[in-house]
């Protein structure tokens, strides 16, 4: 194996250097000098970003990761003075093999890689022993070039292994299979990026390059198959606000030796059944019997079990050795500890459902981005599926629905999942949830006097994800703070607002009883700006009232166009109605409005008019998806901007 070496010359770098792939290492004029206008303003430039993988028959891989970085600014020097690399000791081992600094003045400094640190990586909520290696480079200056190589052994994207000796931990859980997902987007300009994988001759590999182009080849080398993928002159992806994950927008390579998703589904089912992940437990059986007592329909039983698990298994992941990853912890561990990550919470629900007489299985899913047709391990989340009497499987996700009226969180709409069922399954997709499943309605009845004081009441009701958002203060907050948090909603409208009373029912924490309903009575002195026989004010329902649930307001609709898809928190229906009784003799100067917008992405209807001594405002905004395509932008933007326009100031004059 040949390694990339650099000699500092006045014109130094490489145009196609990749020693591990067998390409010639040759010097060429420095592209940052050839095209200064292209690279100007960037803190550093990656001259080479390469990964070479040698796959064993077991599926374990030996990775060689090389980077060559040219420093261009003091900021770039500071950013690269320390090299960090993450790895999971349960599935891999990583170490620095070499590191060299080529000074702009011609000096060459070979760093002592034996001084590298290996330490526990920072963690929050999931404490699985992830580690980092770190090497201090020291002071760098513009013009310097940093060149290093990291050796890694193991596998990627499988969450955890199933224990064993030091060598077996490097073998992927689906023994003999190799898969990888390689981002080909960059955060700094990159002259050349290469990924090469060498596999045994008898293995088959399928691959696809998404959202871009690359040069690809397959060659026979030393009795093995060698696949090489490369791109040149890559510039950083320009991100857009609220855009979809880069895995869904930017260039990426996916490859797998697994023929189809059904194979993964069958394996996932077998590994957990063989392990006994869902074996019954007497103590848990007693709790299940208690919960389903008196429940007559299958959906009543499924709902009560899902909500109990969601509300009572705390999210906190610690490494428990054998049984991690694709092998779910057993019922005894989960029910005794009452804590874990998604797979432990889903596993508890599966056990509960089985003890209640249902057929239930685990499913893998990818939170945040879609899963492609190539069966690479792109999963980072675990859910459950239950077989209904109709024979269809229903997905359930207790991790995402604590204190939520849903059984599958609609914050996960349009998300792929793979059930581990005995008959095998292809990829499934969670459907779009209709906007009316997540309505938020505010009905206000107000009165404005000639001094500008506003008095009245409004009632807010909500369902689905909107209910969870509004009810969260009751289910997650201290009861002693309820009044203050409710009052803060009025203070968002005006710092002079006074809460007279609020009615949130007998037990707002009981989210399963009914959709949330809260009624406020209030007074807001000087709500309107007073002029000479005229008042200026905003409709209250459009004046920062419960904006927390209006996630679409955090999407910048000033953008005229979008190149990539974009996301909102959830599909949603927003209905706002307000009646404002005017002071005697006052009339609305604003023109009456009556607007309507329809598209595949969003619908809007709104009206504003004076009827007698009252101003009547009505709005209905239906946002139809959680994940939108770029061509949905015009319809979404048009509807949301029409909605926003009803928040303009109103002028009334005597």
C-alpha cells in the first residue's frame, strides 16, 4: 500500500492523489493559486478526503481514512489545531497512523501519533461508551498543509454489536454482510473526494449514487473486487432554512451486499426471537392484565398499553453489554429498570402486547431522513408494529408519544420503517396525517373602549400534536408554575395584560380524557394606540398568541424560491376567529378582505369585515404535510403569507 506524501513547493498539491486506490500520487499546481476567486473567503480547503475499506468474509472492514487540508486563514488554523475522530468501541477500534504538517516555509513536521488521546466522548441521554481519539497538531498558519491518516477496524451504521471477544465485536450483527452510507457533500471546498471498497470475489455488492454524480468503477485486484467512487472540485452545499436533512438533498453513496430489505427484515425478526427479547414476565403480566381490564376493543387495549409504556419508561440509555443494538433487551431488564432508549421502550411495548394476546414485532426506522431502496443500514430508531384483527400491521412508537393523544407521533410522518416480521417485509412508509388531526382553534370575543383598553375572553382547543404542544406545561411542568405559564401567553400579547381568570378543567394532565381546552378572561389597558379620534391595534389572535404551536411561523416565507425540500413540525389545521366590539361611533378604515388559496401543499381562507359595531375576523389555514418537496414551496408560501397578512394593524376612526 502506498501512502500520500507531499513536498512543499511553491506550487504544491495533488489533482488526483489517492495512494490507497492505486492511483498515481502526482503533484500539480495548487488549485487555490490557480483559481483564487473560487477558494477566496474559505478558511481551509480539503486537498484530499479519501477512505479505503478492505472487507473480510465476515463483513468486518479495515478502514483507512486520509485527509489533506490546506490552511487559508487564522480561523482555519484554529479550527484544525486539534484533530478529533469519533468511534464506538463496541463495534470498532480507531487510531492515528500518521500526521504531518507541511509548513508554508518548507519545514516538515512529523507529529508523534503515540501522543494521541483516547477518551470517553461527550454524551447526553445515551451513555453507551462512545469514544473519541484526539491529536494535538499545535499552531498552524495560513499556507500550512495538514496531512493525516486514521486506521479503523470494525463496521459502521449498525448501532451496536452483540458482545463477544475483541475480534467478534468488529463483525456486523448481520454476519457476512457489508453496507455503508457515504456522504459526498462537504463543509469546506474539496479538491478530490474518493471512497474505495475492496470485497472478496464471492461477494456481490449493489450500490447507487444519489442526488449528484460521481466517477465509479469496478476492477479485479489481487483476487478481489475493488469498487472506487470519486468526485473532484466539490463546493460546500448551500443550506436553506428548514430544509430537509442533507442525506435527502446532497450527494451520497449507498452500498450493500444484502440483496433486498426482506432479508434484513427476516434477520431482524430471527435475532430477537432467538434471543428471547419478548419473553413474558409474571410481574409484567400482572400489570398488563390490570391495564386491559374492562377494555373491550383491540384499539382500546393497544392504546392503554402504548400510553402506559410511553409515560412510564424513562428515556435514558446506558450500555448493558450483550443484548444491545439490533438485539433488544428482554422483558425482565426493561420492566425492572423502567428506562432505556427507543429499542428498550419499543421492546417493552412489544412484550406487553404479546402478553395481552397480540402479535407484535420490532421495526427499524430512520428519524430525520428517508431510507433508500438500497438495503444499507440507515436506521437510528426502533419502533413496534402490532397485527390487527384485519391482518394489517399498525406501527406504534411509544418513545415519541409520552403524554400525547396519538399512538404514532405525527412528528414522524412520511418516514420509512422496516418491520422485523416472520414473513419478511419490504420498506414501509408512515402516511401523511390529515391537518384536522392536529387542529388548533382560538375563538376570541373582545371589546375595545375609546381609551384603547381591550377586555374579553378566548378559548383555545387543540388535538394531536397541537394538543401535546399546548398541554405540555401541564404534563411536564410544575403545578405551582401553571398560572405563571398561562399568564405568559397574555404577556406575549402585551406586557400590560392582566389575567382575570383561566379555566383549564379539572385535570389538564389527563391527556387521554379529551382534547385540551383552556378559556382565558383578561383585560389589557392601552392595547390600542390612541390618536385623535382613532385607534390602531392588531387582532389579538394574530398578536403573538400561542405562537409556540404555530411552527410554520418559524419558516422564512420571504424566500422566493427553494432548491431543496423543507420540513415543518407537523401537518396542522389552524382556525382563528375573533369578534371585536368597537367603541360607539367608530368604524373600520381597513378595506374588507376575503381571500382564498388552494394547493397540494396548503389551503387558506380568511375574511375581515365590519358588521354593525363589530369587526369580524376569520381564518382557516390547512398545512397538509410535514415534509414538503421544493415544488410545494409556492403553495405553502402563498397560503402562509396570506395568513400572516391578516395580522396587519387595524385602524378604526370615529
